[in-house]
């Protein structure tokens, strides 16, 4: 069942989204060669809690950390570790969620390290473009799969593939709400988009096959062929005047 958010609820979600965006912006400044992903996790938790929020991922269905750090062929849900050290050639995706005053904000961004290969840079740029192309279709009177179709078109036209086993989602007083938001589909299908629907739109795009598997830790999702993957996400409200990014930050445009 889809819960349409009131204007006051959307304002509250903007507060959660702002905190999530500020936390991720600060975190990205610390994504440097030699840094461990465990350090990023601790940094994120400290930033969020000092501002009155709660890391939404920590303890969610047993997840052991405050953020997800997914490097190179890891698609999503990578667990930060003291043994995972960022290198100059890495593609680093960070997914961060915040609960603030009863509402959630969810945001992800992929950082291309300075010496990463050109194909990594192109993959990340394409995935980011697919996110904003999808957001542009979050229009009242449209259909959910208008978003999905646009994401798929941008990714596949560049020679990449969208991950199919993992999708975006509704969000509000719960981290995951209806509806699911696939990153592929046919335009004109899916639920009618109405003002008050809030979605976490999050393309996950792979350099090779869209097929993935879950590692032995029961969380880390990797590409089957070992090729690179990128992940971008914003929390977006459908409003009478069009899509509104609730996790807006000048760094994430």
C-alpha cells in the first residue's frame, strides 16, 4: 500500500534528506587513497549522531554498519572493514541513509578515484546521467515505469546494463515502502504517479552482465563476471509542479 505524503511530511523528509546529503558530502571529502572503509563508516556515524540523526542502515535486518561501501565489482551492500583500504584506481560507491525526527532520507554516490581507468569514469558518469533522467520522469500523471524506462535507456545506449535483482523503493516513515522502483521496464506501465509519492530512485549499472550474486557474508552483492558497477541515488518527491529532490546538495548534481 502506497502512503501519499502530505506537504508537511515532505517538509519533514527534506530535513532528513538534508542531513543525509550533508553527511555524504562530508564523507566524500574523506574518500582518499589509504583510507579504510571502516574509517568512513565511523566518520559517517559520528557526523549523523552529532546532528541528532540516526544511521538508518545500522542494525537494519541485521546489517552491521552505518553505511554501505561498495568498491569496483561490488554493486551494493558492501560492509565497511578495517581490511578494506581505498586505492588510487578504485571506483567507490557509498550508500547512506538517515532517520531524523521519524522520517528517512536515502542517498548514494559513486566516487571515481584519480587513477581509475577511463571505463570506470564513463560508467559512473552514465549511471549518474541515468539517475537524473529517471528523476525527470517523476511527474504527476505519469507512470512509475516511465522512470524505469528512462534509466534503462540511458544505461543501455552507452553499452552498459542495469542490475535487475535490486531496485529502488518508496520511502517515508519506513526505510523501504511501496512501491518498488525497477531500473528497467516499459514506459506507460506501473502505478500512476501522484503528488505525495516519495521514491528512492537508485540506478545500479554494470559494465558487463546485469547478473549478480550475494557473497558469503549474506550482504555484499557482486557482479557475476567481476566487472565494475556504479550506484547513484536520490530521495525524490512527486509534487504538483514536478519532481523535488529531498536529498538535494550542490555536490550531488
